């Protein structure tokens, strides 16, 4: 009985009650600190979004260059010689594109701005403007609208208002140029050290699970590398054919639009279509309606050729993802990370599908 009374006294001790009461406050304090740390991490990631984008782009490009390095190694190239060869080719390609495209873009933009008033006069005197005015003249006075636009661009005071916008465009081009240089440098570093990085990551996995982890990682890396290389190849094909086609039909700014076709074709699903629309509309304004019509017919044929001939041939050894997953992944990636997200969404989706098939599903079948 005495022991029971002692225990009861301990439980009614005020100091003991204070200790028990303090526990919720300690939990709340730790939880608050955890939430604050999470917010700080999210803010840090948001601040480093551009740098992380550069790193992600360089990593995927290095995975795309790794098959070329491995191919050269199979041709009895030493590892350093294979990497050096790939590096020289990549640097030469980037330098050639920049040196050939940037001056032409600047020249074409200045020429286009200077030709805006005459282009408006040509549009105003064309037959289809008269047809539009006859069809919708009761709602919109197209001739008056074109006169206002022509008057606006003919006034030097209004043209000077574009100086601020031109400055921002120039800053954006400079940032894009330096971003490209950073991505190229990181890509070269990642390509040179990719094997070492893989070995370091493999050593962090428990020895009992290491072989399986290495097998899955190599499958993912090879699939992603083939996808990136295949997408770059498709973009190069579109860019080269665009240059040849526009040169043959006498289109305007063939090199500029070939570069645009190459860049946009790197985006899966909508890249080729977007480039085609931009090029056709640009030829309508810069060249003639006949040139734009021929370009539209060409791109309709080319998109069918790419979808049913080129893409299956080039991508047959790359990642395999169902069509619905491709659309969902590309949309989600583009919404989260923009163009980079759309680029990496499909290989990431393929990697997730591979992990589900090789790890999750077999584990579910075990009793």
C-alpha cells in the first residue's frame, strides 16, 4: 500500500506535470524550425533555378555525348583521345553556329525594322487586304488600321520608344550567350568525368544491392544518352534540310531560320511544328505568299516523314515510352522548367517506368 501511495504522489508532483506540459511546446518548436528550414531550402532552390537549369542541361548533354565517346573507345581510341575528339567537334560546332548566325540575326532584324513601313504599304495595296475589307469592312476598317500602323512606325519618336525594349532584348541575348558558354563548359567537364562520377555514386550503395543498382543505372544512362543523341540528330536533320530548302526556293534568311528550326526541333512533340509555323509566317512577310505556300507544303510533307520514317529509325534504340505518357510528361516538364523541362521530361519518364518495371513490380510479386 505504501508503494502505491508513493507512485501516486509522484504522478501528482507539480514539477512532473510541468515536464509533461513542456513536451508539446518542444515538439511545436522543432516543427516550426523544420518548416522554416524547408522554406529556406525552397527559396534557395528558387534563387538557384538558373544555375540548376544549366547543370541539368549540361548533364543531359553529357549523357548524349557519352555514346560518342564510348563508340570512339571501341575504335581503339584512348579514353582521353576520345573525349578530346568529342570536345573539339562540339566546340567547333558551337563556335561555327554562333559566328554564322548571330551577325545574320542582327542584320536581318535591322533590315526588317527598316522595311516595316514599305511592308505595310505593300500589304495595304495587296488584293487580299481589299478582300478582307470587302468582307469585314462593316466591322473593321483595315485601311485605316494600316494607315495608323504605318504612321506609328514612320514617326522617329515612336521608334525611339523601342530602345528600352531593344536594350532588354540585347541583355537577354547576352545572357543567353553566356548561358550557352556555361552549359558547354559544364558539358565538357561532365563528359570527361562521367565515368568517375558513376563509380563514386555506385560506391555509396550497399554492396549487397550494388550490382542491381549498377545494372539499372547503366540502363537508364544508356537510354537517356541515346534519346538525347537521337533528338539532337533529328534537330540537325531539320536544320540542314531547312537551309537547303529555303536556299533552293529563294527564301529569306535561310541560315537564321535553319538555326531556329534546329533549336525548336530539340523540343519533343511541338518543336518541329512550332518552327514550321514561324518559318512559314516569316516567309509570308519577308518573301511572298507563293514562297510561304511552298514552305507550308514542304513542312507538311517533312513532318510526316519525320514522324513515320526518321524518328522511328533514329529513336529505335532510345527510350521507349507510351504516347500518352510522352504528352503528359512533356506538358508537365514544360510547365515546371520550361524548355529544359520539356527536353528532359521524356527520358525522366522512361527512367521512372524502367524502375517501376524492374524494381516495384517484381517486389509486389514476391510473397
